């Protein structure tokens, strides 16, 4: 089967528990970067798992074609870099304006934890960021005295990281297995919104475990298929991101993935730290679907009304987390070797 010259193979059952997959959404198109084709999603029939995945799924060697246009490419020229910085300044202002209610709900602390990938409580050492993109997180941790390295299979993202941060960062154009790092090379390995893109997530975590030092920490964040946002927006939920997200995890599914890779589990949870971003993107997809322009949902500019609705949903989700710890937009997994 060919879609935009992207070959696919069947994936009828759950890669974690082997259960049958039930069709979740039959009509899933790329609403972010207009990759052509239809990418149906299935969900594991085992209620104790809940993993969601594409069936059929792309052949691994063709996956890079999904990233010809991507977020990390948008700072490749001076004008785009200025717009990137402008968005950062505006978002900083937004954080200041909403600080008091965010602090009362615990969102400010959650955002801080996520922005540092839950590494604030350990002494800086050698850090590897898998799927480092344009290097924003690596730069932040470099400023906190970590010795940082990043890998990404996207050549354009690596190029942009070098343009933005120069020699401050060690960034490599490769995937994790191909990097061939020695055993026990790093004190911490982070993967922010990476594992959902991986053809074999268990193998990815096994490689991360190999290169971690004894007592080293692996931290993962990824969209949560059982989130409030997915329940509200369904096939328009931003976290689905078809066709780039090959699977979307529940808290239980990500925990099982780490167990299969040989990790001792330290903590699993969900967070509303970035729920405003998820909700805003989902509103955009929903509006695009309603107008019949499903290829441009992410390009609809954020307006005040949508921003306010997204913020209120984030506050509501943060409140609900006290009673339903699985409703956050992102799953967080913290493992120790």
C-alpha cells in the first residue's frame, strides 16, 4: 500500500499485551502539515492497557517523510527566529498574567517540573535528550550546569539547534540506537514527546536503559489517550497528531512499556502543565473540521476567545486531577535503572 509514497504494514494487535485492537477512528488525516492519506486508529481491547495505535502503520524507513515540514523547522531564517522569540516573550507575559490562579491550582509548580523534565532534585551530570529538536530544552539545562547531548533523526532540527545555540550544545543527527553510546554513559535520559513517534517503543527504552548509569534516571512525557482533552475533542484532539504519532499511551500502557524494557518504576502520573496548548490546538482542529478545511487546523491563529476557553479548560483539568489522577493531557513516567 502506498500513500504519498509512504509504505505501510498491518498492525492488528497491541504491541504491549497482544490484545485485539478495536477501531477507534476510521478517518484520520493530517491536520497539522497536510501529509496526504488516511491513518485509522485502533485501541487495545484490554481495559488495563488502553494503548492506541495506527493500523496500518508506516514502514520505519519511510517515517522521515512525515517530517518534511515540522515545528522544529520554523526557526531556519532570521525572520522566523524573531517570530519564535516574539512568541516566547508573549507566552512569558501570559504566564505572568495567569500566575496567581495557576499557583493556587498547582499549575505553576507542574509547569516548572515539566520544563526541567523532573530533574531539579538531582545533581547536574551528563544528560542525553532524545528527540532534542531545535535544542530549547538542552539549552535550558546547559544553563543549569548539566553537560548536555542531544540526538534527533531530523537533520533540519539539528541544523537549527546549531544555528540557535552554537557550540553550547552537542547535538547529533542520528537516532538513539545508531548513536552507539557506550554502556552507562549518562546520568539522565529525557524524552519529551518522542516515544509516541517510535516504531518500537520497548526497544527504544531498552537502549535508554543500557546507556544509563546505575541509579540513572529516565524521564518521559507523552500525550495521554485517557485525558480530559481527548474525551472532549475525540478525533480532533491535538495529541493524536496523525500520522506522526504511531501510538498514544495511557498511563498503564506507558508503565507496562517501561516494565518490559527492564526499568524499576519510580513514578507514573499525568499532568495538566501544557493543557492550554493541547486545548488550543484541539479547538483549532475542531473549527477546521467544521469548515471542511481539515488540512489547516493548526494554522488558524489563536484568538482571545479560544485562548480564554483553553485556559479555563486547563484550570478545570488541574482541579479534576485531584480526584482523577489519569485525566491530565500528558503522561509522565520517571524511571530509575
